[in-house]
C-alpha cells in the first residue's frame, strides 16, 4: 500500500477558457462599419442587409446604422438599418 498521494493528478480537471461567444450589440443600438454584431459557432444568427458573415460565422456590420434583430422563415436575422 502506498504511503504518498499521487502527485500527477492535480491538473486533470482544469476548465478551458471561455470563447466569449454571443451577441455583442443589442436591438436598436447604433453601430459603425466593421463592428462585430455576434460571435457564434454555426449560423445561429443569419446576416441580413447591411451585415456580412465572416469565415468563423461572425456577423459584422458593413455600413453605419441601427441594429435590427428579427425573424425570417424561423431564422434569426441581424440587419443594419440606415439612419
């Protein structure tokens, strides 16, 4: 029988760092060009008018205006409405 605790088992339950996903702006908020609207895994929010989707599915603004979050055919759509 061992008289010492195992020394190499202390690092097994380390939680990974969160990826800071989710909505970065709210409905009705004013944004500028290039503002990140939502970071996501997959397309939870689809980019509407005035927004585009990056290669990691991040939605960002391509023009200035106000954020409008709506639903179209059961999908959440995030758009930018001009001033």
